[in-house]
């Protein structure tokens, strides 16, 4: 297939682009490089552009003759979305509507969309099933929920076939160490902890140890980026006009912040000093996926099942690229 990947130069996007190319698809990457990296994708595939550029979106659909879109391009920092919601509504809502309307104009109706656990807010049931009420508590989570609803409406009215993939905590890197996670500034637990191991930071701050969990720190479900990429390929194969697939993508296993830091110590062989800090606003104590629907509907099984194997690939990337893509 000819596939347009928005945000394909970003963290999850670049791993998906590789997987698509390996499957023999013709891939175009549409990315404004605000978070993405030119070096993460084949030069010839890159169209540098913004979702705000309606005319470029239109001409890109025409030029690439895309048959489907995989849509990663978004801003995705919960904390930032609270202080700068305008950026989130502009990029994630208006930007995505521009994309959907360019697709409509070109008669492209198949899309795989990056959604998130943040659409659930503070779920009552853990492991979280997909029918848990979606009550996001951050502007980020809400912008993603708006697009899930828009896709439902576009499916009903215009025959769009879509998949909304709700990621849990994306982690790890390509096992060959060629591409990986590089956010500036970095806010995520595993890369920050590995930067401490590399001597680039003096310590990792644990955001609260008085949660109702066995060791008092938050529990998350870490899922390998290559497993996420694989789910996108499977979803693309299963899109049906006028219908939607909504699935959680998590490993189904939860690890506490302290367990993750311990795993980073073992993987790197370095002592990693820890400082105890305040809770981070908006962090629920436990988020673990019920991933049984992805297994059923996509035939998806994560290959990386435990945190040690995920962190090993992250360490390989960070230790071989201490400055990221620079
Ligand atoms: N966390 C932490 N210190 C940090 C960064 C993250 O204790 O410097 C915790 C955070 O509170 C959460 C978990 O690690 O419980 C995962 O956070 P991350 O930002 O990696 O992903 P999120 O869960 O926000 O998507």
C-alpha cells in the first residue's frame, strides 16, 4: 500500500515507518520536525510540513496518492497541556481535522490514529478494559478523545475506516540501536533514568512514594515501541469502511517507578541515585491495560513481555547515542 505517516520522524512513528518499509509498503512521512528527527527516517520519504498547512496537506494527498494514513503527529506532554492548552487544541484537534478533511477531499478513508490511556483519566477498573468510561483529566487526554469521537462521526457519515490505538507507556528502542527515544526536553522515566546512568544527570526524582501501591510509587504498563509498530501494521490490514476499531495497547503487566529504576540499574551496571520528590499532578496510582481485545481483534501479542527486555533495548540506544540523534 501507499501509506502517509504523519509524525513519522517521531519516537513511535519512526519505529512504525521501519516496520512498514520492511513489509514492502511505499511510505511517505509528513512531519514538521518539531519533535521528530530527520535522521530517524529515509531522507527521500520525508515531506517537511505542518498539519496547519491545509494546502500542503491537500497537495501531499494528491502527490503521494496515499491509500491510507497512519497519524502520529501530535503534541503529547500531559503537564504542558495543562499550562498551554491552546497548543494542544491547535495541533491535536485543529491539525487532525485538517488532515481528516484533506483525506476526505482526496477520497482517502483509512486511518490508524494514535490515542492514549490519558483518555481514561482516573479509571475505576484496572486492568482497564476499552469500555471503561473515558473521562480525561488533562487537555492532552481530552484532545485525543475529541478525535476518537470525530473518527466515529466520520466513519458513520463519510465511510471512514479507522483504528484508535490507545497506547499505554511506550518504551524501548529498535534492538539494533539505530533509532530510539530522543525528546528535548526529556520527561519520561526510562530515558531520564538512563541519562543518570550515563552521568548526564545527577539523580532521578521519584514523583511521590505515598501512593496506594506495594512500594508506594506509581505503577505503569510499559509497552515496547516495536510492539506498538506491529499493532499499527495489523490494524491497517483490518480497517473496514464505515467501521472503527478501538483497542488498548499495553503489555498487561504493571511495574512501579522503583522497579523500573532497579531494572535500569541492572541493565546499565551503574548506581543510579534517587531523590524523593512531590507527586506530579494528574498521575493516577495504577494504569495497566486489559489488552485482550487487541489480541482478539488484531491477533496482537507483544513480543517484549517484561520490563528487563524493554529496558535492555533502551539502554542499547542511549548508551550508543548519548546525545540522541545529534
Ligand atoms: N516519573 C518519575 N520521575 C520522572 C519521570 C516520571 O517518578 O522523572 C514517574 C511518573 O510520575 C509516572 C511514571 O514515572 O508515574 C511514568 O512517567 P512517564 O512520564 O514516563 O510516562 P507517563 O505515565 O506520564 O505517560
